[in-house]
């Protein structure tokens, strides 16, 4: 079901195809020295969407732009910004699309209302099943 | 007959409608910038070639509207776009370039081969400007007004039909 | 000639599917008077299976001999390919895979027509009619818009399909595994529709459907497990599940099939959950179809993009509307007359099963919602992303209670039981969970979800064997063993997932040749870098010496490959597997100053994820064997009984 390699072919058939000889951004492939900060950066990167990829987080992508975004995340974390601030900064520029972590908002509230509804529905269903006995 | 039994069918009909609607219209894969109407963030980029200056965000607040072209010498659609940029330049537009992850020698070779419509070109090695203005690919073109505010975003290479639109956007801003 | 034979067989098979649909429907209508017409249905189904099998064999043939006058062969194969990839090329494309799907479906239909005798004949007629209807849609799809046997006006000089990237054994056998799963669910769907038409939702119906659901479930489990491992080592970033739309598309039928499996057990044993089981039968198949639609139409963005085509998407959507829309309409009209059967005590086997069914369904609803939601907002030109930070915690709301009940449920008796009877087991499970929570909390630095996962996995692993307590192991039915093994497999996989999430260590390092770096207990030395060449790529191959805890070093050779046709870069990861985890090594580009980029992960117990998956599938196989043997024994018993009666009369 995953002709994954075929998809990579599709991916790279776009402009990226041409050689980009510039080395990646300094912190694209380099961890922060402080393990706690690196962990925070890593956790954040896993929830940010690579904008030039099909459907990958920036933590899972070799695309140069993902590398540049990782660089941004790491230097911002290192300079003391909180992960939520960095996420907010990106959402300000690219909208909710860039974040894999939907926040409750005008466009996303059903994502959170439905589970609550499901919980109530499940409870009601089970009560009906259990309580009355033939 | 209970109304509840119809709920699955209703939900399914909703899915069908949604899927059918989405199939029937062209897919829009563009990630649009949310910075339209906002001021350019602060940046200073060193020059990409010896014969054109670099760019800085403060220069945009001089009252003159400009096109900000995000491009790169390694990008194939940028070659296709080059003649349209020339036409824009001929019609009086001022175009400044931001070269993404590029080397000066590659930039020079590209401009020599495909023409140089830019008044200034800066090197953006870390996509900082690109990320700062919410651009997600190469090439993209932004219309910037005389106060350094982003007015319009064109995603992808500029085709012949896009030229009048960009000229009109610039014209509206009044020179 | 071979291709024309295949095409002719396909048309004939389609005609027989139409016949089967018609005679089945007429026989149901005529009831007892329709015996003559009814007599046609089963042979039609069997012959349809034979013809579809023949057509598929012809497709294999043209691929085996690389008949380049056939369009499909010319565009997907190459005379220089190894035979195994020539053959797998037959289904490694849209047309061929649809033919494989319809072939397996026709064979399965033929099989039920041959052997299934325990249901009332009228229900069987309705079932086979529904099966013919489903098959006919797929035949139409094949013959009208995706003909695999289409000839080229002029034969091609050579095939286009020599891409060695696609010559991968995982790629060759992964999709068919999922199709077998989908087909099994289509049979369950036909049974559900048949039972709904005649309102005969009986324990016999559940027993007849169960082996098909079990089989489908085994294939889906294997397909998901293999797919996950494949993505893990291919994508080169150490992730094994991304909540990507294509992954979700394979998970959703699995969740539905798991629920169906358990509700069918309740129906078979207690004659209850009738409408619910029917509903799940419809839902399980619709999830396979929805998944296929999402993957092939390309309306959702995925890393694992399939060859997408909106026109095919339209066709699948149309089929979906006919099948599922029809079945749900029938359900709405009929299910009211199907009584649900007895109510349950909380402390009973069926009480626990119902709880888990509801939780599984809710989980399915969450996955479906999260997968489709971006599609919904896009209709209003708003783009959102839903990923792991949504699926993990929201899914856990329903999965964690389910896992708790899963530990206890198998200990309860059917009908009426008391928690007091199993109080010692309950105490044991509770103590294990508590001990796990304390133990792993003391280690520290573990997020809530992995912590819960680790504690639950430990308790569940022990609890899954408790149903064997007090049984004579030799006499324990195979199906019980199946349940034990499958539940244990879930615990094993859960432990792997939680451990991977809690204890993984990552090291990104730029090292010179001869330099060493650390990841977890491993010392990694870059011993050398050498260029290597393949048939259509060149690569940089790193020679990495990896020593665990100061022990004898192992040599790993990850590669960074550059393909030239089509030009692309890939990384080939290398794994060092130990009993307690895997070292995952990737080599990247040269950093410029003689240093090389290494990406290293130490993932303790990560392999348990896939071992667990295999155990779950093995449990399914055991259960299937147990059920089928039981059916055969029972049938022999019935026959002897009938013989004896006949003798007594004579």
C-alpha cells in the first residue's frame, strides 16, 4: 500500500531535483548541547509539518527547507524561547497547517467536541446495555 | 422504526458529499502565507552578486512599492519564470530578489544565462526571510507596498497571464 | 492470444457475477418455490471463481514472458527483471492489483458457495447474491476503466519498469496482504447483507462469518505490521508510525475487524448484539473501501503516495455509494425488526466484550475523524494538519480503558459472573499495574502516555495467560490458545511502542574518519567511507564499528545513494539488532570539512512492536484453525446423526 519510494520519486521530481550544493543549515543536523533543550526541540520538531514534503514532520525529512526549519527551532529554543512561542510564530506565518497539533479554535473545535460526544454516547450505550435486563 | 438507525446512512451521505465535492474541484496544494497585510519582518541579507547590492527590510519603507521575488539558481521553474520577470521589469516594476540557499558563483551564472531583472539580490542561506514572510517554496513573488507591508503573494512561477495581475497590484499602490 | 483469453475469462466471470446476483435475488424473492433458480447460484459462484483465477493466471503469464504488446507489461515490466519481480509486477500497479483483488474475492465467493451449508438456504442465496453484486462492481471497474489486458497498437521495444527502487520484496508482497484482508471483509459484508435481507441474524450466521473475519484480520494485522517495519527502515528517520492518511487507511479496517471479531463471538455464543454485529460487518468493509478510495484518489496528502488518479477515485466512490449506501439503507429499514437479544450483566464475558466493542468503535471514530478532518476544512479553504499530538492522547482516552478491560474480560464467565470470584486475579493485575507505574516513575523522565503503556503492557502480558489457569493445557481448545497468544501479542507490541517512545536515544553527529561518538550504551566509530556502485546508483558507504557497552564491535554499512534514473537521493539505513533493542544508523552527506553526518538511534525493545504484531496474527491463525476444525467436527457429527436416523427409518 505504500509505494513509498515511488512517492519519493514524485517528491524530488519537483524543483528540488536540481542540485543544491550549499551545506545544510548549522543546526539542521546538529543537536543542542543541553540535552533538556534538545529534547524540547525534538518534541517540537516532531509536531511541525514540513512545508515542501508530502506529509512529514520536519523531524522526519531530508528536505532542505525542513533542515532550515529545524535550525530555526533549535536556535530559538537555545535562545530561551518556549516551544509554544515557536509554534505560534510559525502558525502566524503559515496558519494551522504547519502544526500537527491542532489547538481548539474556530476551525478545529469539532476535533475536540466529537471525542466528548463519543464519550457520552459510549457511556449511554453501555448503560442501556447493562442496566435493563430481559 | 427508530430514527437512530438512519444516523449511519446520514453520516455516510455526508462523507460521500464531501469526498465528491473535493474530487470535483482542483486540488490546491499551496500553503498560503498568513503575513498578507503585515509588515515585513526585520532582515538584512548580504549581496548575492558583485554588481547588485544586498537587501534589508528597512529599505522597503521608502514609499516605493516593489516585487520581492523568492528564487534560486538551482530551481528549474525559476528559469521558466525569468522572461516574465523581465517583462515586469520593462513595465516599470522594481524587483528585488532573495536567493535561497545559493552560492554567488551559481547566482552569477544563472543571471548571465537567463537575464537579470533585479535591482538588488540578497542571499538567504537559512531560509530566514522565507520563513519570516510565510513563503513555503521556490519561486514565490510578494508585492510589497511603500510602507514595507506585504500586500499580495503569488505562489509558483509567474506565467504570462500572471504579469498583468502583478502590474495591476503594483499600480494600485500608486507610485 | 493469452491476453485475449484473460480478457474473455474476465468478461465471462463478470457475466456469471451478474447471473449470481440475479438468481440469488430471484431465489430469495420466490422463497420455497425458487429451488430451481436457486440451484444455479452456487455453481455460478464457483465458476466465477475459476474464471477469475484463470484471468489472473493469464496476467501472470504475460508478465512472466514479458509480452510487450500488452500495455500494462510495457509500462510496468522489463525483460531484464528477475522472474520474481516480473511476477510481482503483475499486481504492483493499479490494474493488476484490482484484478488480484477481484480474483481473490471471486475465489472466496466460490469457496463459500462450495462449503457453507449451515445457514438457511434462503440466507445463503441472499449472501451469494450480495457477493455477486460486490464482485460485479469491481468487474465493471476493471473492464470499463482499468483493463489490465489492453494491447498496444504497436508492441513496445522494451518495458519501462526496470526501476530497481521498486524491486523490493516488501513492496511485492505487502499490498496483496492488505487486499486479502479487504476481501475477507467483503465476504463478511455479504454475509451481513444476506442475513439482513432474510432477517436471520442467528448464532449460525456469526459462526459462518467468523472464519472470514478472522482470516481478514490475520492478513490485515500482518499487512500493518510489515508496512510499519518497512516504513521504519526505509524512511531513514527511525519512525515506525506517523498517523499518515495511508497508514490510517489500513488501521481503520483493522479496528473495525477487531470489533467485529469480538461481537461475532458474542453473537455466536449468546445470540445477542445482532444489529450491532451486522453494522460492524458493513462498517468493516466500508472502511476497506474508504481506505482504498483515500489512497487511490489522492485527495489526502500522504508520504506513502500511491499512483493516484481522480478518475479512478470517482469510480471507487461510486462503488462505495452503491455498496455501503445500499447496505446502510437496508440496515435503516430492516435493523429495527432485528431484535438485539438479551441484555448483559456487567460482570460477564459478554459485558466485557461489549465494553471493548464500544471502545474500539470509538477509537475507530477518532481515527476516521482525524484522517478526514483536513478534507472537511479544505472544503472551506482552510488547511489544518492533524497528527500524533492529536491521535495519541485522544485515542488513549478510549484505548486505555479498553486495555484494562481486555486484561479482565477473558477471566469472566459467560452470562453471569461476579468480580468476587476472580478477586485474586483482579488484585494481581492491579498490583502489577501499580508496580509498573511506580517502577517506571522512579526511573523518571517518562511522559505520561509511555508510562501508562509500559505499566499496562506488563500487567496485560501476565493477565493474558490467566485464562489458562486451572485448565489442562493439552485439552485447552486451540481457539483459546489463539486468544491467549493474540492478547499476549498486543501486550508485547504495546511494550515495544511505549519503550520506543520512552527510552529512545538520538545522536546526530558530524565525525571524521576514525572518530567515535556515543548513543546510549553504544560506542560508534566511523572506520571508513568508500564509494560503491549499484545498477543505476552510486553511493557513499560508511563503515561503522558499533560496540555495545564496550563489547566486540559489529560493522554496519549504511549508504547514502544517488540514483541517476530518475535522479534522486535516498539513505539506506542499517540496523544492529540485539535482544534488547536496535541500533539504527544512517549516513548523510559530507559536512564539508572532512566530517560525515551520522544519524544514530538506540531504540530499546523497539523490535517488540513487530514481534507483537506477528504474535497477534499467530493468535488469529490459531483461532482460525480452532474454529475451522470445530466446524468440520460438528459437520461430521451432524452427518453421522443424519445417517443413523436414515438407517433407523429404513
